[in-house]
C-alpha cells in the first residue's frame, strides 16, 4: 500500500470524525461567502446581487470557497401578508426571488443566504421571525435557502440568561431541521448570553461581538467594551478589528468543526484601513477560524485588496481539516498606549492538521518593529514542549508565491485575463476541484506559503513587522520528509 493511499485514508477519517461534531453535519470548516450589509447597508437589489455574484465566479472567489451570498436584512416587504407570511419585495427583486436565486446563485454553484431576527422585527425594521419560525423556515427552504443569518433585534426581553437565548434560538434550529433542507444556521446575537457556551448544539456559528467597523483600532462610544472585556453586556456597533480580535482571543478554544465563533464580516475592500491593517484583519479572522464573509463591492476592489482576499495560503489556515483556532500566548506593551492598550505586540500560535503549526506576530504599535520569539515562547512558554524541541521548515503565508502581484491582479479585475490564466494560473487555487486537505498533502506551495528557511529546535523566529501589520508562517516539521521516506521503505 503506498504512503499516499494511507495519507488519503487518514484525511477521510479525519473528515468523518469532524462531521460528527456538527449538530446538523454542516459547516465542518467555517462558512465562506459574501454579504450585502457592510458595503450597501439595506440599500441593495437584484442588480447588486447579480453583479456581485458574477464577480464571485469570474474573479475565482467561488472556487476558493466563497460560496454563500447573504441577503442581509430588507429582503421582504415591511409587513407580513394577511395570513401571516413573509412577502418578497418585488420592486427590489423584479424577477422574483426564486428565479434570481436559481439563475444568479444556484446555477453558478453559489449558495443562497437569508436573514431574519429572533425578534419581532429585524434590525432594519422588517418583520422578524419570533413566533413564525416554522412558516418562515419553510418559505426560505422553498426559495432554495442554504444559510440563515439570525439576528437578535427586538427580542422582546427573551434574553438576559443563556437559557432564554438558547431556548429562543433553538426554536428556529428545529424549524430549519424540519424543512429537510441543508441550511447552515448562523446566529447573530453579538455574544449576548455567551453563545460560545451553548450554541454549538443548535447552530453552526455565532457572532461574539458588536458590529464591526472599517477601522483597525479606533475606539467608538457605540462599542463600549474594550478588547479585554470578552463578555460584553452592551455589544453595540462600530467595533474595530483590534477590539474584536482582543475579545475573540479569550474564547478561541470554543471553536470546533461545525461550530465557529463569528468575528463578523470582513471589511477588506471598503477603504478604511491600510494594506497592512487589512492583511492583519484577514489573517487573524482566517487563523481564528471565523467564517470568512466578505462585505465589500466586488466590482470596486483594488488589486491589493484582491490579493489579500484570494491568498490561498491564508484561506488554507481557515479551511484546515483539524478546525482548531490559533491561540494568543503573549501581549507585550510597547509605545503610545491608549486606553485600550493599543501599542502592543501579540504572539499567537496554533496547531493545524497533520502536525503543521501556524505562528503570528501582530504589531499593533505605531511604528515598525523587529519582533523575535524563541520556539518555547511561540508554543506557550513550556520548555519541554515537544513542538519547541524540533526543527521546522518555515513558509511565509504572505510571500510572493501566494499573493498575486498588483499588476496581474489589475488585469484580472479589469477583465483582460482570467485568474486561471494569468501567468499560467500561478496564483489560482481551485478548491472546488482539489480539497484543501488534498492540496496540503501534496505540498503545494500555493497553500503552504513561500519557503522562508528553517528554524532549528529551540531556535528563534524573527521578523520586521510594519506598524499594524503581521508576520505569519506555517511551520512544517523539518523531519516530515524523513518520516515519509521511512514509511515508503516499509
Ligand atoms: C445587525 C447585525 C448586522 C446586520 C444588521 C442588518 O446590526 O449585527 O450584521 O445584519 O443588523 O440590519
């Protein structure tokens, strides 16, 4: 029996085991897709959906896994019909929702995401689904829904204890199951009543903070809890990337295949952050295993932002078959602290499928810094730690093997050449054809990252990290090749 056959068996066992952890067998890796809200608020229509769906396909996003298109709020009329059903908004969607979904989404291999609230109204003031769960779920299923984002507005006091929230959200979970359709269930209750303690048995993900804003670290009165207050009774909105990252750092261990802490949608492409800030945002959302839901205008992307969102080495961290989130080990204060401690360096690391590791140095300080940590620190500060006592090959996940250069990206974005053809498809990874697990097993540098040398046992990792930027590596055991060779000889 060849070693690659053994490896193949290993992967399928892992996938089978992982699917058992999901309450409905879905979302074994975090959901990926695109949502209307960050870029359009409630102002979107049929054309918005069509145009962005087409870009998901033509720019290669679909084949990287960004499949679900979420109609975030304001999809229906403002009132239910006289018999209590939701009514689709035919002025926004003149073709009819079913026909739009069939034509623009399902026929192109995309998925349909709907939105409602476990309350009387949605956050935008449209009818909510509290008390109407079975009827609304079956209407969505009849339209072909594949995903529900379920909000928390106007919940009529049915919150304040984990029991109240769980009970309210479980009603919809059961209603979705009763439709007989596979519908990923994504709670949007902003961390209220600590969903990471109870939601994994009824849902596939839950938001853990107030709404994101397109800022790296700007404090906002509307987002009153700081990054160290992971449980926030007033989650609010206007929360920065750095604020959400801090909150998430306390609960990363709650992730498992089938249930993910949702750090909210991506802002990459919306213009409020620098290139380095967007890289940090995307890298950390990916490695923490947040769902990766873009919230931008896909026909208005800069070449640099396109390069960030399509980086297969970073997406491979998010879609890793093991499903463990990166963990924060150290926070060191540096310069110019504000009331939230911005001006700090953070060290994160975590394990990946097959024994690989991921390490991140985040520099939230206001100047570029040389950051160094030895392997003992990198792996949590225990000197006997097995990982610290072995040599690793390093792969820079932001190196030039995986980030499409701006000039090539510009050609893809303006339609001169397809992503699968630019420079002979060098930056194109098609996860619809080759799973992330198989790509990783074949040592494809498109997924591993750019080779960046080696660190010896008990050695030191070091990088110059720009202000608000990140250095991030995949580590693969330097002994792995030898192990494989030995296995082949058996
Ligand atoms: C809430 C959610 C957002 C978005 C809006 C829609 O604020 O947290 O993500 O869905 O509602 O109105």
